[in-house]
């Protein structure tokens, strides 16, 4: 079994686990107490000390991943949006204002604009260029196929892991790609491809009994079969892309050429060490179809039938326009996200201290009921060598300060803290050996029809995450953004500034 456990916390406080803004707030509160103490206003001193303690609890004590002040701000904003109607979104087509060709997407995807790249390759395909005006990023997405690692031995699994590490190191050295996002969607098999094959290859002279037996087997197997879709997205920040685009013609064409070079570099890395069988950078119609089936899984069968019909009749319109790629209606609730006829619940994963075995996420991606879809997104932020060196130096300094403070106070640190501090110091050695620094995070989303309970679906998802050995944290008040980041391959990321 291949187990990965060489990770450290993504962010360490500057002292005693607190960040600089938290230190400033607590220090200002303490200065108020000291001022009252110098004036011998004992009643004010008592009240200020009580207020200082309450502020510390509200600011520093985490409750399900957020501080009390963070929860208060999120709930207030959600209540305001609910009262004003901003939490409910309707598409232009649903309000009778359709006809515009640009994308019509809800929530955090409203700032997305899709551009057509230049024709490349033997088939002269136009790669879709995804521009996010709010976060000032560009992205490209590919549909990929991987044989999996469940039937691989230990050496082969380690080889795939080294290939992924090599890909991240390569992106860090190039200082072009800021994030690499992998999305895997496990959907119930709708039998569209099978029905199409039967229509084209079925023999009318087949015995009735054999046809009935095949039909019964098909009905039984289709109900328990699943299909997987995988996507890889590369995100490039606008300032970096604009700097390189000056040498490639500037404007949209220059950015397209640079992103095409990034796609070629990623294709070699994915099909090499990572072991992808196929990497196809999606065109705008293909990306629109992937977006539509992300919001409405039940529409996939109709799209497959339309593509098959167009092969026989070129007049058939099998493409999904971007104006119809999103849902008709979407509503953000506290505990789930409602879009069209579907409910979605999202959780994030916390790596266990003992490590995670490769392939441990299989129970998370396995649907437990019919008409249920699971989606997993893993985000690898790519840090440049200078950023990694600065963060490692700061983390080492904080570990040294923490050890010195414990020694001064004659307090014995816990084994977990000592192990985390040692892993932090080992980062310097790994960076000197040529390894890059990344802090990945994962989001899992379950989608069920509205005829089923969203609360039950969330509980089943959390149970699957715990069975896999991870700790789930439901992303309450953020399910809409989490859904878009983990299901739709448009380069969204929860950790990026400007997303929430």
C-alpha cells in the first residue's frame, strides 16, 4: 500500500497560531485595558478584560472551520441576499430575455467569458479560452481519460505519484500556471451509448427470446452501472499571461498562442508520467456541453442522441449554446444548493495525520443510490520558487519561535505539534533537492434529484468521506461556489481571492 503523509499545515500563524490581523486586534484590545489600568479605572479594567476575552473567543476559536465572526458575517450576508432576492437566480431564457450568445451562468460564474482560440492541430480544433474578469485569470480545460490505479501494484502507483509530482515541479519552474485543477464526475449510466449501438447494430432476425433476455440484462445492469468523466484545468493569472503575450502578438490572439503552448506542455506531462490515455483540450461547444451536464446530469442522454443523429444528418443542431449552458433557476440555501430539478451538497476533505493511501477516495466517488452523482475536485496551487522559499523560511521561523516559547514557559509540546514542526523543517531540505511547494485542497459534491432529500444525501456523502479515512467539513453558506468549483470545469477555486 502506498501512503502519503508528508504534508504540513497550509498556513501557520506568526505567533501562538495567530495571524497578523488577529494579533493587531488582540493587541489593540490589550492596549485599551492597559490605558484603563494606568488611570486606575478598575471598573473599566474589569469590563475591558471581559470584552478582550469575548473578542478572543469570537475571533480565534474555530467552529466547523470558521471563527464566530466569520460565521456571523456569512449568515448576515446570506440573510440580506435572501430578503432582497439576490440568493435566487434565473437565466435570461427563463425570463424571456434569451437570444444573446454570451454565457449566462449563475453566482461566481457570472464573470466568466468564453473565447475561441486559433485553429491548431491536424483537425484544426479551436481550444476554448476561459476568462474570469473578477479574479483576472485565464483557464483552459481538457477532457482526459485515465486507466486508474486500483489494479496497479505498489511500484506502479508510486510511479504515477512521481509523475504528478514532476508535473507540479515543471509548472513551478515555468512560473506560468498558477493552479492545476482535476475534476472527476461519477454519474449513473443512462444507457445512451448502449441504446445507440443497439439501434445501429441490432438484427431484426434475432430470436425473440434472446432479445428479451438481453433487454432484461440491459435494464438490470444499467441501473447499477456508473460512468466517469474527468477533466483537467490549467489556470494562468492575467498579469503573467499579459507579460508573455507581448512577445506573441498581444491581445486575444497572443494570449491564445501562449495558452496553446501551455496546453502542449501539460499534454506531454499528463500522458507521460501521470499516465493519461487521452488528453483532449475542449472546444467551446464541448465545454458548454460539459457545463450543461454539470448543472443538469439528466440532459446528457439527449446530447448523446443529438450527436449521433448529426453524424447521419448534418442539419441537426447538437451543440449547446452558452446562453443555455447554465441552469434555468438556481437558489442558494444554507445547507445545500438548488439548481433546476437537482439538489447539491458539498464538503471539503481534511487529510488525516496518519496519511492517506493512494486510491482511498474510491468510496467517496462511488454513488450509493440510483440517480445520484458524485464529483471530486482536487486543486494544486502552483507556487513559484521565490514564493516557496519565502513561505518555508517563515514557517521555519515560526516553528523555532514556538519551540523557544515552550521551552521558556517550561511547557511540553504535544507529539502532534513536534511532528508538524519537524515536517516544516524538512521542507527546506526537499526544496533544496528540487521539489516544489504546493498546498492542495479537495471538494466533493453530491447531486440528487429534488424528489429526494438533500439532507439525506449530505449525510451519505459525509459517511463515505469518513469511510475513506478523511474528515468531512460541510461548506455551509458556500454550497453554490463549492458546486461550481467541484463540478464545472471552468477554473474556479475556493481559495482564490475574489471567488467568495
